[in-house]
C-alpha cells in the first residue's frame, strides 16, 4: 500500500489505514467462504462453492502484486521515467520553437538576410583592405599598380573602404536590433526559460512521481526501446502476479483437498439436528393451529352475532314509532 501512495506526505498513514482495512476485509471474506464450503457435498458442488472465491483471488492477486512489482523494479522504473520526461521536455521545446518560427517568419527571414548581407560585406571589406595594403607596399597584382606609396588609387580605395565600413556598421546595428527583438519575443513566449531537465531535476521528478506514472513505466518495461517485447521482464512481472494469485487461492485449495474430518462431521450433525428441530417446530405449529381453529371460529361467530344484535336494538330505540 505504501508504494501506491508514495510521493504523498501522508503516504505512511494512508498505507496503514487502507492496509488494515484491506486485510480485515480479505480475512473475514476468506474465513466466511472457506468455512462455508460443505465437505459433505459432492465434488462438483464444492467446486461451485469455491469458484467465486477463486475468481476473487485472481483479482486480489493482480491488485496487490502491483505495488510489490513497483518496488522490485523501482530502479528500472525511474530510468524509464527519466527517458520519458526528457523526451516530453524535448518535444515541448521543439513544439515551442516550431510555433515561434511560424509566428515570426517574416522577422526571422529579415534577420537571416541581414546576417548574410553583413557577412558578405565584411568578407568583401577584408579583401579590399588586403588590396589596399598591396597597393601601398607596391605588391604587383592584376588589380594593383605595383608602385609603392600612397597614391591616388590607394586614396580612392581607402575612401571606398571607409564607405563600406560605415555600411557594415549600419548592417551590424540592424542585426543587433533584429536579434534584440527576437530575443524579447522568445522571452515573452517562454522559450528562454525552457531547458532540458538536469540530472538533479530528473531525480526529483522521479522521486515524487505518482502511481499512474510509475504504473505506466512498469508496463513499458515489457518492451524494448525499438518496440519489440522484452520477454524476460514480461515473464518476471507475470510470475510475481501468479505467485500472489496462488497465495490467495491457497486456503480454498487446502480446504478442497483436505479429507472430511471431525469438524466437518460435527458441522453435519449440527445441521441435521437444526433441520430436525425446525421440522418438529413446524409440525407443532401446524397441530396447534388445527386444534384451536374450531374454537377460534366459534368464538368469532358468537362475537359477531352479539354485535349484530346490539346494533339492531339501538336502531329500534332510535326509531320514531309515531310518524
């Protein structure tokens, strides 16, 4: 019972209360059903009397074996819950990102275009700056004169670089503005606060997991990650349940397999004596009723005659003879 309520602050109290209630109910039910099996009856009649208890034992065995299975496979259940929580959190984050991308498609495209233009412009500036250095230091290329010094070509190239650098600064400002807008929107929509669970968070979540989550994880242990059935774990869970079913059916089986003893003979004698007493009481009541019936009829007849006479005398007294 404790493992059913595990995670609740009052788990121990709940376990004690419901465990005691469950134990008393099952004990009294077992005692009544086992004691009511008549060993003096035929075998098939005894089986018929025991069938409801056997069916009930199967149900009880399945129910009470589950908490024990949860404890036995506690480590595996926690690992399976961690995987489930991680996958759920990852799916949630992916859903939020997908929704965000659809919601701000235009802004995200503008940001991407601005970054692409900025990177292209920065790369072009680096190339032109290298060409300017070649021109100043007299390195001969297809695009430089090869004359050392700060000549007209170098001055024109430097002015172009300054203009393109200003354009790059403007693009950087636009990129920062768009990135700031996207960041604010992500914070508003909760994307920045969503993170995959850490190891400590997963340990905390699995420690307070409720019965439904742990029961689901126990069911998942019967399957491998690729969806195939894990025969070993599945058989272990099944055998634990069968063990409890056997324990629950054991009192009935023992009663049915045991031979007819002094207790059964004593019960039979008591039943025979009670049946005989009941039959004699019935005969007594019938005879008494028959013997007093004539007296009851004559007495009731005389009483009703007197009543009729009395009513007639009162009517005569009230009658107006002069009219």
